[in-house]
């Protein structure tokens, strides 16, 4: 439970500081910077604009870690939760 609370607190920092953080998946792939955080009724969504537009749902099973000090967000590989183009 502590990890979830810490992740939520760090997510609020991402929301306040966009655009800033680098988005990586667990394979080390750099997905770009978070341009904005979109708020939807069910969950927030990280919007990456470049190099390829990508919408990442802020869900526990997708966003694995938010490191404020290193300005990094770690997610599961996109192909595991979304069909890639």
C-alpha cells in the first residue's frame, strides 16, 4: 500500500511540472517527454507528443514507478497493453 501512495504522490508532482519527465519502459526504451497530463473521469493519461504521439493511462499495472529526483517515469512496454503501429 505504501508503494501505491508514494506513486500517487509522485504522479501529482508530474502533473504540476509538465513537460519535464522522461518516459521509459522496462526494456529501457526512451518514449519521450510527457507533454501534458490529461484528466479523464476514470484515470489521468500521460500525453507524449514526440518523437511519437502516445497516450499512457496512469494505471497501477501500466505505470510502475515515478522518480521525481531523476525526472523519470517507468512503464510496462507499450506492446503489452496497447497495439503498436
